């Protein structure tokens, strides 16, 4: 008896003015890149076969000419029927464009925390404060949860004035930490140290596609999409064809290629050797 096919699940949710609309049973493709630093994560989502009412809603609400300046939030989730979906990307829509007819596809270009670039703030803490305390304030300013996994340190006379999102860069400049926003969470961890309990064992048998590619920083490797791999997590690579690449790495850049009706469905990780 033939094994049952483990179908893909790709879900896009768009929130405007507190109204959430979710799209799943349509042709959806997405590509993007996430960074373990202050760079904004990027994502491009294409949705085909939307009805005219829904298409007009998306194109109108995300238009730069729309006077509604509230954030247009997009969330991309993916997985398979056999296991829970995982959040691949969360951010703000910065543009939406339709393709030429007859087959109209709406393309969303999105960035993490883009709305917070226009939110100007001023923060200061007299005397000595702890890095965790600064991180907690930054997460609160950005409306994010905090995952703090760094050794705490004392910060003297902390002061910041400017765009709220740039506080992430300010934390990174305090030294020996990676500070970045990943899908609704501000992550602060020790530099080149992986997140705890996030070790992905990668080989041909566990989903590695092709062989690892050696880079200046470490390796670049492609593997099947799963609901465990995260930016900042660890990869334990075992390649039969390229054994010199074997070892344990920490992911500092995580790309993705996703489609529910086409071939791509994978992570593309760039990682440094620990």
C-alpha cells in the first residue's frame, strides 16, 4: 500500500485596522531572508487567484497613497499536515502590486519592523543599568516579546534618541552580543553562541539537499523546511561527500523558498562554525 502524501500547508495572514484575513487554499509562493543582526528581515509573497474584492482590499490598504498610517501586518506560516506549521516571517507590508491579467497575482514586499522606523523615541537611564533591562525596554517599545540569552553586563549612562527600530542596532553595539528581531521576538544572545535547545542535526537522511558550500564565514547549506530550525540556532552538519564541512555551526542568516503548488519548500542557511 502506497504511503499517504504528507501535504504542505502554507498560510498568509494580513491584518489591517485590527481585521485579520487569512489565505491558505490559493497558489502561494514566498521567498525571503532573515538576519541575526539589526538588518530588517525581508520577504516577498505572491498570492494568485484572489477574488476581486479581496484583491482590491489588499491593494487599497497597502497603497502608499492610503492615508491610513496604521501598520499593515503580514504573517507567513508553513509546514506539513503531519506536524504543526511554524511562523516563517512576520513584518509589515511595504508595497503590494498586481501582475498583468489574465492571471492576476498580487505581490507583497515586506520588512520586519518597518512601521517602527517612523516611530521616534528618546530613552535614557542615568547611572548604571543592566543589558537585560535595556533589552526589556527596547522590546516594550517595539511591541515584541523578549528572548534574552546573553550574559548580563553593566551599561553606563545608556541614552538613545531616534527611530525605535534602531535601538536593536544600539544593543548590538554594546558588544559581544547578537541582537535581532525574528518574527515578533527581540532576540539578544551572546555573539556566535547558538540559542539553547535549538540544535538541528543535518545529513542526507534528515533532509539536506545537495552538499554544503564553504563560505568565508563558514558554510551555506540547503535543506527541507521544518518547524524546528530557527535563526540563531545550531546546525550539526554531517556530509558523506564533503566531510571537511562536517561540524557544528550557528545560523547567522536564514533564507527560505516556499510554495504550496510548486517545487520549492526549503531553508537556506548560512552559518559560522562554533
